[in-house]
């Protein structure tokens, strides 16, 4: 259908039983018709639903696109915005893994009402391949399910060990000094 035909199908002029003009104004109906005409895609073309991963994606390409735009707001590691709660965080990486279809859509058209307003890569002229590449990279970002305490543990233990080692070294040095001074002062007698 043309955009005009789609508008007609949505505002009831083609079929009075299919009239959305009571819930959407003319501008919204035109926006929706434009989306149906130029933006709607079948996500199965781009996402393997069995594995939840993007098809034919280049994560390296995705990284440079991500770092150049998305990372400004979401952070280079994707953890600046937590869409859920501190206890069960949901980052851009979480959504990329859990709901690649939603990721595809929002990365293309933005997040309405977000602050700062997330741009639409569709309006910026990105291809779907660009978005699919970004998705592949985003799936490698933290999802919040990583045991954040686990990596910290060896570090804490490590610094504990170096602390003990330092104290031991000081003690050993003190004992050596003690004997050196003793021997030295005995010799002088
Ligand atoms: C100007 C800042 C900005 C930029 C640039 C930006 N975003 Fe966002 N994005 C946001 C904000 C703000 C939210 C909503 C955060 C919230 O709800 O807490 C959001 C939400 C999202 C969501 C939806 C999360 C959900 O739970 O529904 C996805 C997916 C997303 N962004 C992906 C991207 C990708 C991919 C890019 C790069 C192509 C990008 N964003 C660039 C600001 C930005």
C-alpha cells in the first residue's frame, strides 16, 4: 500500500470499523503509516530466533559504531543506564541478549520519552546491518548477571596477601638489623 492508502486504512475512511482517529491524531496516524511503509521489517531476517543472536553480524564493526554513538550515553561498557533495579540490573547488554527483537527496534527508532532523548539510527541513516552489528557487540557487554563479587575477591585477597608480605618483610628486616647491630656493637667492645 502507499502511505496514503495506509492512512486511509487507519483513520476509518476505507473501513469505518477500522477507525483509529479517536485514539490517534492525524500526525500520529501519518507517523504510523510512514513507519509501516518504510520502517517495518521482519526481525527473523536479521535474528536467529533459536539462538537469539544476530545473523551475519560483524561485532568489530559494531564496536566502532557503538563507541561512536551509543557509548556516549550508555557508557563504553554499557552500564551507565540500569533499566531495572540495583538488585537485578538490566543494562543495554542484558536487553541485547534477552530480547534481541526489542533491541533491534529500539536501536533503530530510539526510546520514546527517554532523557536524554535517545536518537533514532534510522533517522541518522544507519542501515539495518549497522544495527545488527551493534547488536552483536552489545551482546558481549555486561548483562548484570556476572558475579560482580567474584572478580573482586581475588583482588581483595591479593592486596591482603601483599599487605602480609610487606609486614613479614619489615619484621625480617628488623630482626636482621637487630643482629647486625648486636654483632657490630660486640665487636667494638
Ligand atoms: C543521547 C543519549 C543516548 C544515545 C546516544 C543512545 N541511547 Fe539508548 N537510551 C538512552 C536513554 C536515556 C534510554 C532510556 C533509559 C532508561 O529507561 O532508564 C535508552 C534506552 C535504550 C534501550 C532500551 C532499553 C529498554 O529497557 O527498553 C536500548 C535497547 C538502547 N537504548 C540502545 C541504544 C543503542 C544501540 C544506541 C546506539 C545506536 C543508543 N541506545 C544510543 C539514551 C541514549
